[in-house]
C-alpha cells in the first residue's frame, strides 16, 4: 500500500514573505522549508508520496508548486489557490492545468479560516467559483474554524458533484476540551457523501508542549464514527506540526491512533482515501 501524506507546505522566504508567520510563538517556522528538507523525513517515516497544499492566497504560489511537482516524484498532487470570487475562475483553472505540472493539480483551497464572514462559503460569487472547481474535476479543501463548519455543511449540500476535503478535522477544540458543538457539525458534514476529512493538524490544536495521544484520541474517535476509515486520510501538516511534534512523531502518533483498525481500514486512511478523493 502506498502511504500518502496529504497535507504539507513549503515556502522560501527569499521568494515571498509569509505574513502569517508574524504571530507569537511561530518563530521556529520563520525559515525556508523545501522538498529537500521533507524528502529524508518522509523516507524515514515510510511515506511514499505527498500532497503539497497552498499556504497563502496569491496567484504566483500555485504555478511554483506545480513546477516542483513536474520534476519531483515525491509530490503526487497539489492543492492550489485561485480567486474563487473572480468571474474568470474557470479560465484561471484551465490555465493552471496547462502549466508544467498542471496534471498534478488535484484541488483548490482558500483560507476560509481568515475570513471574518462566517458564511463566506455561502456567498453567490464563492458558490460560482465552487461550481467551476467541480466542473474542472478538482476537489475543494476546507480550512476553517469550528464555527464555520455549519456553513460548510450548507455549501457541500448545495454542490453534490464537488468533493469537499475537510482539513485538520475542522480544527477541533482539543484545548480546552469542548467537543460537543464541533462533533455535531462534523457528523452533519459527514452525512453528505461528497465529503472526506483529514487526520491532520491535530497536534497543534492541543497544547504544543504537553499534548499526548490520549488528548487526540476522543476527537479521532468522533471522526472515525462520522466518516469511517474509507473517508478519512492522513496528513502531517508539516512543517506547521513541528511547533508541537516532529515529522516522525506525527506519523507514529497517527499509526497509534489507528492501531485498533483492521489492516484494510488502516490502508484506507494512509493512502486509499487520498487516492480516490484526489484522483492520484
């Protein structure tokens, strides 16, 4: 079984600043992270392929990621960015597909978590963009705050032909532990057959310095109950995860959280779901 890490980021600060890195506690991330950094970590952890995910909402980043994917077999897919609210979004997606590495474009993502409007996903111009993503045969990654999950349910229900991929399980409230509203909204999203979710980004939702597997287990149990292994996928969220755990520890934690599943079910989370959802 091919093990696919469905969520990591790269950046070169000499090419482009990452404004979000100015926040407190993010000093360890204020350096370059490259595929050459990731490659030995993935190999040591038994990861065969990765999905490179957009970091900031600028049009220049996605062509750069596609160019990397064109020449490096480690990158099986790219989740990029384009302006969903643009009337020309369909043309922009077609143009990305024509670039070197364009065949590796598997999805689109926007930083919905940074939008002040909790119903941003429900705006008519955004819905038009989501329709274009569906028509292009791509998935749509959801990165959002727990209070935005209810809008995601409405958006996914309205676009049954589009696969919605929930990043980081919707950032559950691991710290403090208050899962009830999040769990209800996660189950509502999971009831829609065109949705899947990533077991990613969880270590940084807990206490960066004192989390343990037991802190994550209740939230993963909710996700397994809601989606089932065939609609969950592993993602490291490297290098952001390094604020709380190194790459090897994230992979090992994922294996521990899946230990009670059957071999087939583990294979689904570690690769099968990603291959289907992203068409890898």
